[in-house]
């Protein structure tokens, strides 16, 4: 495998995805990892990521010099490259301004990292410091107008550095540069495929679980669905899925989940219709955090009750299946990413000493999870699902959650999704939905004055949900959605389109 040392780069996960797309397995570890931990992983190559710091900063991120003595190739990108320069006695210079954007790169070598890459090519730069002088024993392999050392190498030590970012799309030949590192330099086999992964995982789970039983909380989302189907392939009826329908799902979603898993996969699925129970608990509650808390707690309570019932029916259950995926597991070099995400685990399950956790997707990125889902024969409508929050429509229904308001959101949301699909935009937008901002306004319909709800439409582009931009949906599509909602959904007389980015807004409304 390839090990990526994260120096706090915004692009570390992107580097990892590029490596995986080349069918090579890789993992990300924070720069604070010990050399023993790195040796334990037994990597065939190491990539040192970029990062926002300067090598001259007081607490500049560092990794043990021993990484260069493990006998495996090392590639430093941006900060990673400057770190290499400094470690080996080169000179890193502080520039007065940040160089950011596409830059012409002059390539001075046609082997190693640059085998088969044009001499002139555009690459993406994003740095303040730069390598001014390569260390002794290093050869300069590329340069640009502003960077005398755009890339350098030491073949004997198998150490390589680039100032630009080969992982981003804007670097024209970036994939080739990375692939050259993987295949030409590290001699990696191309054996990381989702077909292999699915097959090996099923075999591993079968061997591990044997004839014991496992329980899975199925939400119908991509991750828990893929995890459940995978474990089901391995242990069949010994997997029991509990699907808690909290009454806050989208139109027909509960029935669809039940149908797919019961009929298509013949799975042991228990659907708990707890809608009334959740609405009862939410009655009169308007404070967003309190709403989330109530839903999270009630979810656990319902699940615990089901678990007790199942224990008397099925006997002891040893495993709990969870759809944890790699971005939830990565310990970032800056540790900021994980903090923002933590509130999303509302509705997650309590740690229970009774269970051993089975998390078959822990190593995978979202796009890989989707691919595994396809390999396992899960229908596209589930595999391609957009993210949906655990507390469901409650976070899109501002103020008190009532059945009447939920009905309006469901219908409006259904129309929005339908029109997005008809316009063939469903795979171009990360997330799109209708929300009810809890404002009523005056309108006129026929000759009558109305005083009805407004609906807010939200559609965003994002890669990980941490930041987002609003989608520039064609006016014609918005027009159709607006017309249909006011005509087909009772009690709505106004449609608004949300044009805020995140930050400062969030994607959801609460
Ligand atoms: P925000 O609203 O924080 O959302 O910008 C970012 C992404 O996370 C999803 N989200 C959740 N997912 N449980 C989840 O599983 C939650 O409580 C939750 N809240 C937000 C949201 O849909 C978006 O994709």
C-alpha cells in the first residue's frame, strides 16, 4: 500500500482518491504518527502531502527523518517537498506573496515522475514558500518562471518532490505524474478494485462471524444499505436489520426501503413504524438543537427496545453492523475536519459492550462505497442516493414539526426531485431538497386572498459537505418546479430559491 502523510493539506483526501482511482490501495495518517506506526503499515511508497504551514514556522509539522531510510520511494508535494528540501540541506525561501493558480511548468526530465509527460504543461500551484536551491545530490527535474525548483529528485535515495499539485484537475498531466510514482517508481500492482474488495470482504465476514448473529440499523442511506447487503451476502438470515421509520423520511421512502431489502434481497428486515411516537416527543418543540437531541435519543430508545425483543426471539446477538466510511475514520493532520462533522452522528447508536462492531466499509471513500454497492447488485436508486440527514425532514421543517407541515415538505420535495431528474441534473448536484421556513405570506389565487406557507428550495454543489456553493439551476427548471408546487401542493403560495454558500449558511436549515 501507499501511505499518505497528512501535513494538514486541504487536498490530502484528494491525493488518496487519485491513488485509489489508479487501483492502488492507500491510507492517510497524520504527521504526528510515530515511525513505528509507519513501519507497522509496511508501505511500498510514501507521499508527504502539502499543508498550510511554513517549514520555518515555530511548530512546523514534521515527520521522523527515518521515513527516508525505509528503502521505499517518497514523494513530497508542495509543503511535503519543501520539508524534503529542508531535511536534506536545500534552501526554502519565503516569498512575499502567494502564488495561486495555473502556471506553465518546464519539464527537464523524461523519466521517473515525468515519463511520457510533455515538456511544457500547465500545473496548479498554491504556495507561499518555495524551494530555492535543491539539496546536494538532488537533480532539478522541472521549473517554472517563479519556481527554480518546480520538481527535484534523488534517484539513489528514491526521493522525489514537486512544488505543484498533481492531484488537482487543473494540473493537466497530474494523473500521469502520480501514476508514474505509483507504477514506474513504486512498482505497485493494480489490484485495488471494488469487485475484489466486495468478494474478499464477504469471505472475510463469513469467516469472522461464522454462525453467530449480527444486527444492523438500516436507514436506507447508501452506507448502511451497502454494509447490510454485504453482511447479508456473508451470513444470510443470521443478519437481522432493524429499520426505524421515525416518520421524518421523504415521500414513499420507508416503503421503498422495505420493498428493496425484503423483496429484492430477501433480508430479515424489521420495520418499526415509530412516526407517531417521534411526533409526540417533538410536539411543541421549536429549538433546533433540542429537536435533534430528542430525535437522537428516541432513535436509540426504539432501537434498544427492538434489540431486547430480538434477543428473546433469536438468542444472543454478537455483532452490530455499522456503515462507517473512511472519511469518518481519518484522523486529519489539522484535526479541524473531524470536529465539524461530530454533530452529524446524532441518531448514531450508543456504544454497547454487548456487541462487537462490524464496519465493513471503514476503508472506503463514498464513491467506492457506491461502486461496491453496484458490485453487490443494489439498485441505482439506492446507490446514487444523495446525503440525507439522520434527523430527516425535521431539520428542514423550521419551528414545530407537525404532520401537516411534513406533508407539505414531502410533496414539494418530491416535485423538486422529479423535475431535477427530468432535467437530467440529478448527478450534477450534490444535494437538493425543499424546506419549510415556517413563514406564511399573503398571496392571491383565483380572486381569493390566501395566507399560506412559503417553500424554500435548496440545491448545492459540494464534495464533502464541509463547504458548498449553490447550484445554478436553469431558470426554466426552477420555473417548472415553482409552478408545479403552487399548483399541486395545498397550502403553499410562495417559492424561494436559497442562494447562500456554506459558510456562512449550512446546507440544511437547522
Ligand atoms: P450542514 O447542514 O451541517 O450539512 O451544512 C452538511 C451535510 O451533512 C448532512 N447532515 C447530516 N447528516 N446526520 C447526518 O447523517 C445529521 O444530523 C446531519 N445534519 C446534516 C447534510 O445533509 C449535508 O449533506
